[in-house]
C-alpha cells in the first residue's frame, strides 16, 4: 500500500456506504466537514480514487483526504470509520 491509497478494509466501508446510499459526515485532513449522500467511487482526472457525495450538488473527495467517515443514516451496517 502506498501513501496514495487507503487500506482495503477502509475501502470496503466506503463501497458499502455507496451501495446503501448512506448519508455521511466526512472530516477531511484540512479539517473541512462535509455532509451528504454517498453515491459512487470514481477516478479523478489525476488518477486519484474519489468518493462522490451528493449535498445539493455532486462533489468528489479524494479518499486519501479522509480523516473520518460517520454514518448518519439510522440502522446502518456500521457507524464510523477512522482513516489512518
């Protein structure tokens, strides 16, 4: 694994969040907090894996910029993931 990737286990949680369209609260390395619905994982034009979030408009967040991902959807399969 390189510093430009997250662990496979963490990636699985992001995929589950997209599959169930969970509402998330994300904390990024720059301390920005973003809330929205997980839509998909895509590759950016810079070849970085990004989580697509819908919060009135669709935005892409590089997975390597995540500090934490909290699920706001009730009765979800998991509650929070901390990215190291």
